[in-house]
C-alpha cells in the first residue's frame, strides 16, 4: 500500500456527517443545505443539447490533447476574457482539456513534484482540500499560508520565510478564493511571479470561480493576464486551471482546461497520456458551445448577485460578515465555536453549513478557519432567504455564554 494514503485527512463532508450524528432537526422545517459548493442553477439547455447532438462521438477514443477546435475555442476565450496579447497562447502547446479542475489540480502535483530534497507545496489556509491531498500523495509537505481578517482573507504571502520559498516547488493559489471569495489583484499576482522566478517554483492558479463575481465592471484578473502585463508572454512558471462547473452550471459535465507555460504543459500532457484522462468527445463538443457563449454566464452572475444582496441584508445585523467580490460563498465569523454553531443550527433550524475549521489546518499562528462558517449560496433565492432568516433567528436566540 502507498504509505502516503494514510497521511490523507478525512474529507470535510465526512467530518460533518460525524458532527451531525444524533441530531434530530425540527420536523416542521425542511432541510436547507448551504454546505456543499455545488452549483444548483440549471445547466443551460443548449449545453445539454450539444452533448446529445454529439453522442455519436462515443464510438471514438478521445485524444489526450483534445480536439483542435476545443483548444482554439479556449484560446479565444482566454484571450478575450483576460485581454491577452494576440496569439500569445498556442493551442497546440499551451492548452490541455481536463475532466474538471479537481482531477487536474491533483494530477499536476503528481507530475511536477520531484520527491527528492524535501519538497514543499504551499497553499492558502483555509483551502480547497484537493491541494493538500495532492501534496501528500506526491510525497511533498503541504505548507499553509493563513488567510485571516488581518490579511483581508487573502493569503499572507509575506509571512512565508525565504527558506520555505526556496523549498517550495509548487504554489497553489485560488482566486477568487474558496471559501473566502477574495480576489488577488494583478500586482499581488505579479509579486508571486517574481518570487517564482527567484525561488524556482511553479504557480498553479485555480481560477474556477473567475466568472462568478459581483461587479460586472470588475472581473477578477487572472495569472496569465498578470504575467503578460509584466512582459512574461511565455507565461513562464504559470499555469491556470479553469472549469465549466461554476461558470456554466455544469458540474456533471466534468469539463475544464489548463493553460500556460508550454514547458509545463508538455510534461503534463505526457503524464496525462499515461494516466488516461482524455475528455470524452461529446463532452468536448458541448464544452466548445459553452465557452463560446457569455449570455448565460452574465445571467448566472445576476442570480448570485441577487442572493448575496438578500442574504447579507438579513444577516449583517447579527453576524460579522462581508460580501466578497467574487465566488458564491459567504465566510462569516461565528459568535461561538464554529462546530458548535453548525451543529446547533442544524438542531434548531435544519440549516446545514460547513464549519470553517474543516477547511483549514492548525498552524503555529492558529487555525484561520476556526470560528467561521462557509455558506454556499447555491440554492434558489427563496431558499437562501429562508435559510438566512433561520440563521438570524438562531443567532439572535444564541446564548453566547452558555456555548463558550
Ligand atoms: C476552489 C475549487 N477548485 C476546484 C474545484 C473543482 O471543480 P471542478 O472539478 O468541478 O472543475 C472546486 C469545486 O468545488 C473548488 O471549489
């Protein structure tokens, strides 16, 4: 057995199931689940139809690189969305389709990490759990960069020592962030690119929430955009990971891509050939249609904007929370321990939220997820409003003294 398997932590939803054991929520209230970051808006019909239309593609083995039409469509989308210099992305050498970003974010560490020399993989804390599992199974040590209120819930990169940057082979960044919804600006991304050059590591930028933002006039910048703006038009040391799951409400399609530095994409292509993770042909065709359309993405953002406005209106008088610029998460502070808060909220109001400490790890400077909860505003507007009202009632009735 691979000994690194025993280093994997229980997934947050397993821990949550244990936390809920023995709780009987009130029967008169239906359950509202804000715990899972699974988009619930309907998948646009034209994407499902494109999938059906191309089912004949099932008779073919797909190529690991995917079709040229898909890669060209992605190159056009990236070029327009992030205002990249014309022709700076070669669809043959700098883009690969992936079956959702989850598998790719995991696989990239297996591909790039040299297990000699005590490799370190740095990541935000709290974080998307795959980063840590990927690091452990690649034989690297995960290193956590805290995101606290003091750093506006962005990773405090300046707190990382030079010796850790030297050991770092791969840095995961997540912007917009899960669970904090905060966005790294271009300047911050450029400082990271300079660091990557100085300390010789790769930046893996998880941008799967890049299209879920609140201000139509302020789309979050991406790593490739920041690189091009500083003259790094080969995107050296930079890889971005994008997905249709959140952008197009198609998490079951399992479709995303990785793009960036040709010298990193090429070994990843080789790795994927052996790993056997080519995208099915009908999925490729449906993905082409999805990346070509923006109208459904604009409408998707409107739905989230309405939910953020309604929910923060109800909750801000009772909880310490800020509306983030992007993502579909709220990350409020809890007046009592986050696990106790989540368990009692289920017991009293049948609303399910994720304790923040399940998404983060202890560090010498504390656990930045503690006393926070993650609320995913994925349910329809009326359900989100109902949940917010129940959380408000619960919080107002909470006896802080009794629970500390
Ligand atoms: C931060 C982050 N990255 C990546 C993913 C994976 O998404 P997918 O594999 O559907 O592209 C998720 C899913 O919830 C996520 O929250």
